[in-house]
C-alpha cells in the first residue's frame, strides 16, 4: 500500500533538493505532491488524502505552524514534520504543543530525513490498522447489540427447557453477558399469554406474522415502561417476563392485561387469555411456567380473561372443600384416554362423598351431573371430536337413575366417563394430514437424525409453525415424539431379537451407545441390558 506525501516550501530549490535527493524506492510512497505556500497546500488537502506533511516553518502569509494548526482540524490523521533554518526553541515548543510528528533543522541530512519519513509512514500504518480494527469492532458491536434481544430470548428458552443450568455460578454470567439486569435469586413474574383462537383463517406465514404482532402488542401494552422481556416458548405460547414485579401494582397489571386482550381482539383478530403467576426467583422459572401451562390446560370454560394463579388455586381449594369433583383433573385423564386412572379418581371422589353425605342435596347432585356433562362436551370440542360418535345412543343423557342418588350418580359417571375415555384413546389422537405425514416420515426414518427443519421441508411448512401444530395435535414436541418412537422400536427389538444392543442403538439412529442407554433408561427405568434380561427371561 502506498501513502501520499505533501512537501511545502516557498523555496523551489528546497523542494527539488528533497524530491530528487532522497531514495524513495525504499519508502511506501504512492504520490508526492508539492506546494509553495500554505494556501496551495490546503487545496491539496481538499482534493487528496495526505498521509504525511513535510513543511517549512518560515513561509509568507501563513507559517508552517499555522498550517499545522489547520491540518489538525481538517485532516487529523496526517503526520506533520516541520523544517526550519532557525534553531529557535519557540518554534519547537509550538510544534510539540500542536502534536507535530517531528521538528528538523535545515540543512537537514537526507538520511536522517528519510528515516524520519519512514517512521512517520509507519505511524500512519499503525494508526490505520488501529482505526480499521475499531471500525470492525464497532460494526460487530452494533450487530451484537441488535442480536441481544434474540440471544436473551434464547437464554430464557434454554432455562425453561432444562438446557441451561440455573445454578448461580453458571446462570449469573449468562444473565450479565446478555444484558439481563437480574441474578439467579432475583424475583421475576411470568404472564402466560394463551392464544385461544384466531378469528380469521391464516396461512402458516400469516399466522407467524400475526403472532409477531401479538408479541409486540404485549411489549407495548403489558410491559409498557417496565423492565422485562416478551419471549415465545417452544410450544408457541408467549411469556411476559417482568423483571421488577413490584414496579407494577396488581390493579394496574390487571388493567393492562384487560386492555391487551381487548386490543388483540379488535385489531389482531385474536382471542386470548393472560395467566398471571406470582413473583418467584429466576431459579424457579421452570416450575412457574409449568404451573401456568397446567392452569391454562385446566381452563376449559373461560376465554378472553385474566387468570391469577393465587386466585385460581384458592378457588380450586374452595371447590374441593365444597365437595365438587376435580373436573379439570378428570378432563386431563379423559383427554389422554387413561381409563384406569380416571376410574380410580371417580371412585375416590364418590367414596369420599358417600362418607360425607350430610349436606348433599338434590341441587348438589344436579350440579355434579351437569358439570360432568359439560366437561365431556368441552373435552370433545377441544379435540375436535363428535360426541355422538362416542355415544351412539346418547348414553350421557340417561340421568334418570343418576339424579336419584349418589350411588346412581357414581354408576352413571363411571359409565359415561369410561365410554368417553375409551373413545378418546382410540380416536383422540386424530391429527391433521400434515402432522400424520410428519409422523409417517419419522416412522420411516427412525434410523436417522431427524431435524425439525428437515421434517418441515418434507411437509412444506414453516419449522416453527410445524412445531406448534405438532405439539397442539399430539401433545408432544417433535423431539419427544421422535425419541418415544425410537424407544418403542428399540424395545420391540430387545424383546423379540438377538441383535447386539449397540446394533439396535444404531438401527434407531443413535451412534453413541452411552447416549442411547441413558435415553432408554430415562424412558423405561431400565438399561437396555436389564430390559432384555427381563423380557427374554435371560439369566
């Protein structure tokens, strides 16, 4: 790389002596410009980048000192070497005060001048490298700042899904790195935003865009000026994280959530509810989110509402003390088709009720009866299943015997609930064509490492949308479903074949035997060796 040199002297012979007297071949020179006074020199600065200025001090109109002062303002990166025929300390002092690079006396020795020029060019090179580094650093810093919200959101997702330790010595540095003003033991409040229904039919792309709008609206209306973050969980739910729970009073927070629900309904065509948790340390974030998810799942009736964990838990306890059945819990078992567990819960409730018959009147029995009917219908509706398919003879309507006694109500409840659970078990896993196609692809490629992106490409859907759709329709993430199917195939091979366990691991996509063994034990409670020994009766 070459540099530009400007030589300024009012004596032409002095300029020629320098231009023709130095060996320029050894110096990184691109261009040599010459000027007879400061005014002409300033014109060169306006037209070219001058890296080094070599100027006489004694010139008419403007001195070299005055030119140096001008250069410091208009070309601060230029290194200036001043020449003078007077050994006057005043000039040297002025040059130093103006940050001149060097001060030489005439007649100057050419070899000394050449070395000084080389030093000046080297200084320019170092300065340019320094400036280039800082420009690059500033560019990366700006990009880092732009990415901070994304990286902070990813950190929160990692905490919630057990990918990031919440031990203070590991979590605190991560919080600091991403500019989150919290410590592991800092209190935080979580608000779960559950999108219950889109009032328009959206394409996958449009739904992504509208969800982004719902997220931004939460930042503007719920967070407002409070410090915090709005993130999207892997399941598709939105979470508002309030970093300073005490900064917003309960009444104010309720008002914001209510306004948010109304605004989303009016302008984003979206029906949703807000589930407000209680302040808890960051280390408890996983449990808080899990509790909110369970609360949202149990809510089968209320929509477009603000639900507080404390109030809902208190009302649940009051309902239990008033001898009402835990219908939300029954609905979960009903939806998953768990007949045995559901029958046990119904037995437990009615046996306790039969022991405490005092105060149980006809109105109470009627309320239990219609509560069960309502729960069954709500559960079928959530699963998009037709009730008349499960009850071809409308058995749920048979309240004649059910309303006469607790025993009759118990028998009726067991009958209709078992019938519904069995239908759910056989049909409740019905999924859309896209999800069924994804499941089929997983089944056919269990011996491979199947990524979400690869699966999404196969079914022509956005990866994030496929993840939410898959979880919504199957109740599992793509990763958990895939792992379950791999374990099921591995169990079958262990039960019925004699292949080496390491070969079985490879056949279900795990080249790392240790990893396969850990996953298998987590799923079954047994190592693959123990499982084979038990099911093949191997001593």
